[in-house]
């Protein structure tokens, strides 16, 4: 990187001040040019600009600047005479040659392409369709990569033959719509060669370069016979280094790109378009006329030019390998902006906004240095630094700070992707600082679990009204759909066909609004009475939309075998990913049988069923007292006895809340039984009855009762956590079970550091990239360029959960800092008051 900056000092920099011209221009323009100069300098200092910018008025250069290198390997400095690959800006030159041939009577715009290229297989496509991007042709890139050998170079004629041989279907009928198409301009290049009777580069020199006396403009392509002058080589910045990124084997074609020119020559070209040096004004005007589609509507594109503000602004951009280009003409002011870069940067947008007087915020970077990087992929940790730009990760590796860049010293601690909680009940609308999640390193929660949740529109409005420190994604709950379609009092039966249809329609709408898929809580009464057919029909709707299915299965104890069979059948029938929520074995007689269950899941996976699970690291769950009666016979003493002997331990199971008698909250069921001088089974029945009576008298009340039930064995928990297809979750909320504040840090402290159940790299993968994979989330869960900058800095030697029963909100230790979308949201166990979280849509 030091070498890069040394050579940048050799760059040629010009700021033109012509007194006679300055007198004619406004101070506003001068100020904008000063702002532009400052912005380009700052961008170059932070490796975001390597190129040339020219601004001209009335054909006179007002400003020009060249910064950086023409060749990243030789460090040859750029000048305003350096010839860049124009990428798609090349299209206007190809269009000009077609217009010249039309003006000479050699071709007609509305003639079929087959007239000039007999092997072209589509009879209904005209030359005009190619010029206007209305042909319906697919892009040639996939066709070439599919059918060319690895050493073959694609040519214009070769593309015609590929289309002739394979005849890929059109995307739409010619003229029906506008869709940018590089294929069309490669074909126009072939037409120029065919109609002119000479190689396209020869005609280009005769028809454009010589008449305009251009000095550094030419056609050059892969394996070209021409000798380039002042050629600029493309490169890209990759993790702090400049890597060549230039012509590839597709670059034997000319038309959609591969015209080279300098900023100086482009200005001459731009000025020529106000004259008749190349074609008549009437001919040229058609290039600046919006295309008219078959339905009579228009689209603001002519022949190689985007058209804005009723033709007062004409522009085109280009992007190919390491080149980014822009030519922008303000016709009424006769002002021209030219931006040519060869470092994959985007100074063009910023330059335009400055020139137009719009408020501009330059991209901000920040560096986290001196860290032990665990990137979320499961690979071994390594020493590195991470640079963020805006809300994304930009670079990872051995990085040096830019001038005035914000730097965080990681002090040798672990930097990992922000943890993703695949099963959460945290409520960020009431706790937007999201401390319960952030204190354990969670940056994204997934709600809508167990069949409940919110409609997508409701979530969106809530997050707009009250932004959050963390991201939120959501499933659509099965019980929500049932209640909407069947009514609150109609849930305790199977659904009728018309009710299922209403549920399917609702789910389809929610999927279209970005829901991850369908969630179910089949053990709970609102969904317990549904049959498999109902669930499969709904799951199929989610599958057809590319969604997923997650389920608190119908039983985690007495009827677990049937419940596992049900979710496997759903995966088999819908062919979509299915996930078991908070995998556990809650029946005492089945403790230790986790290996048998995992083998069953592996058999399903071997059949092609994508079944996975999430799991939290505790031996006790939290739910309602009513789930302890699998047969829903709440007054059956035998069932109550079965519950206290097989489904939970009354002496270790705590009532979190009990609205009918708040004094019971915080006590175990065994302690309440002693207070009542009853057996635990009798007490359990009494508590269920009292809660039901309270609910009937207080129909608006929610969360009437809840219990943390001790009913799992640590051996099974460890096996489930270690299964390669299990990701970590909390199933936690802002209150109640300690998992709401400590699930992820408990894994890292208890099961990784203390018990060595798995390497820390594996555990973090289960909290990040594996979770993102299970949820279908893109660009999250890995520390790599282009991924969202959701990060957590933690101390692996001290990280641990501190939340316990009776102190369920104690903050974890060892989580030093958390970033969401590149913004620091948590530090030193405190919120920073920043709320960059978004609603993530599928």
C-alpha cells in the first residue's frame, strides 16, 4: 500500500483558472469545482479513486485532474491523455457508425437484422431494436461461457454463430419493452464490419477518429492486431492490494465495449455532436429521441445515450472488468463531465452530484486493526484487519490506515460476524437498544416463531416509527393465519377447505412482502388441532415462493416420533428446507436417545430432505403449563402425574409469571405445592385451572402464566449443539428465561472454553454463516468483502453468560463491542444510542 501512495504522488493534477473565462462563470460553479477537487483528493487518499476527471463549458476545459496509475504493475502515472477502455460508453461510437452507414444509404434502421447478417436466426428483430435495446435478446455472456472452451476467444462473428446454432429464446417480443442488452451492440459491431466491407477498427478510424483528429482513440480487443497508444490497464482493489482486472476471453468482441479513448478526446467527441462533422443534425437527433415501444409508451434511451430532463441532459455510463466510465452532457449549458477510472471505483456519481449542486456525503471508512479474525466460515482464525465502507465490509487482510481514518484497536481480541439468532422472541419495539441481544453479540434476530408474530406491514411500520439497534427478519406464523381465517374461538378443530384457502392467500401475500417462510407451533393449542394436510398445503405456498419452514414440532416428548416424522414429510412433500426449532428431548425415559434421533435426521438428509435444527444451550425450556398435558386433558390426574414424572422436574421448574396469584412467580412448582399442601400433580392441575379462569375473566390479558421447565439432559443438549446441521439460537425474550440475555455467550464460555465441546471457529460458524444458510439470508454471517458490516469483538478468555434464574437480566461479559451496518451500537456493556437496524426481507 505504501508503494501505491508513493506512485500516486507522481499523478498529474491540473486545476485550470482562465481569468477571461472565470469572469463569465458564476462563483457557484467555481465553488463546485473546488468541492469536486477536494472530494477527488479525499477519495484518492482512501483508494476510492484512480482515474481522470474533466469538466468543460462551451468546449473549454474548466477543470481536469488525473490521479493514480495507468498500470498497477508498472505504476505508470495517469494523464488526461491516457486511453481508457470506455466499456459501455463505447456504444455511442458504434451507434454513430450505424448512423453514418444509414446516412450513406448502406442500411436502414427498420430493416431486419437478417438482411445484413443472414445467419442471425430471429426474423422479427430490426437494426433499430438493437440500437434501442428493445430486441428481447438475452445477454451473450452466459451463452458464451456455456458453449465456448476455456481457451476460446469470443468474436463478433462467433457470437452470430452461437445464436444461429443454439437459438436461445427471446426474453420478450421485439419492441414490447426496453431492457439493456449488450448482445445487441455486439451484433451492431458485426453489421458495421459487414456493411462497410472492412474491419470495424478500420472503418472507425476512417469515419470518426480521422475526421475529429482524435489522438488517443482506437478500438482494441483481446488478441487485437492493433497497437494501443497510452493504453490504461484495468485493475481492482482487493483486500488492500491492487489486482489486475483487464481484458478476458469474452473481449474478442467489439460493440458493447472495447473502444478506448482519453478524456481529452472524449471532450472533442462531445463537442463534435453539436456540429455536422460526422452526420447531419437531423440524423443525429434520432440518437437523442426516446424509443417508442409497441404499446405507444416511450423509454428515455436513444441510440447509445440515456436521455434525461426532456433531452437537456444526455449521458451514459460504462462498467467492465476494472473500468468505470461516465460521459455526461448538459446540452442547454453546453457543459460536459467526463469521468474515466480504472480501479473499480464510483467517483462518477459523486462528481455529478457535486457539479449539480446536490448535497454529497463521501463514503466513510473505518478500520478495525490488530484482531484475531474468525470469519464465520469455520476455518481457522488468523491475524488480520477489517475495513468497513458504509454499511459493508470492504477489505480484509494486512491493512494500513488511511490518512485521518477512524481506527479501532482490536487489542488482539476475536472479531467475528455479528451473531444471527434464528429463533427469537425479543421485542425491539419496546427495547430498541436491544441490549438483551447485543450483550451476547447478536446483531440480527428472526421473529415470527412458534406460529405467532406480526404481519410484515406491521413490522415495517413499527421499525419506521421506532428504529432498532439490530436487524429483524420474520417468518409468518401458522397460528396467525388460523386466527385470521377461523376466528379466535374457532381454532380448536381442523380447518375447513375454504379456511385453508384463505390462509394460503394470506401467506402468499406475506411471502410477497418478504417473509422468510412459514413458522408453526404445533404443540400449542392455536395450531395443535390442525392436521398434516393443512400444514403441508400452507408449507407448499411458502416453498413456491422460495421460502422455508420452521417448526416448534407437535411434540417434544411423548409423541416426538410422530412429530419428527411430520416435519420430515413436509420437507419431502414441498422439497424446501425445513428446520426443527430448539431441538430437544423432553421425555425423561428418552434421555440419552439423541444419537438415535440424529441418525433419523441424517437418513432424511441422505434422501435429499434439507432438514436442519437450531438449539439453545440449556436443560430447561420456557413455555406454558398447558404444554405439559400432551392430550390436552387438563383435569386428568393420571396425565398430571405423567407430567411431573416424565415431562418436567417440579423441584427445579420455576413459574416465571402467574397472573392469577403473582406471589407464585419465581417459585418452583414443588415450592408452590408445599405452600398449597398438595402433591405436585394436583398443584399442576390447579394452576392450569386458575390460569384459565383468570383468562376468562380478563380476556384482554396476555402472558398470564409461564414456566421454565427442567426436562432435558445435558448429554443430549451437547449432542444436539454439536450436530453439523444445528445452528445456535436463543428462543429468548426481553424477560423470563436467562437465555434471552445469555444463550450465545453461554455456548462460547461453558461449551467451548470450559468443556471443549467444539472449537471456537465451529461455534461461531453455528452462530453466523450456518444460521444465514438455514434462513436463506444473503450477504450476512461472514466477514468478507461485500458482506454487511455486522460485527462483534469479543474476548474468548472471558466471554460468558451471567444471566441465571432469579437474575435473568445479568449482562454477559467478554463482548467488548458490536457493530451493525458498520455503526458501533454496543460498547462497554452499554448502548451507544445508534439505531441502524433494518427489516430484512427474503
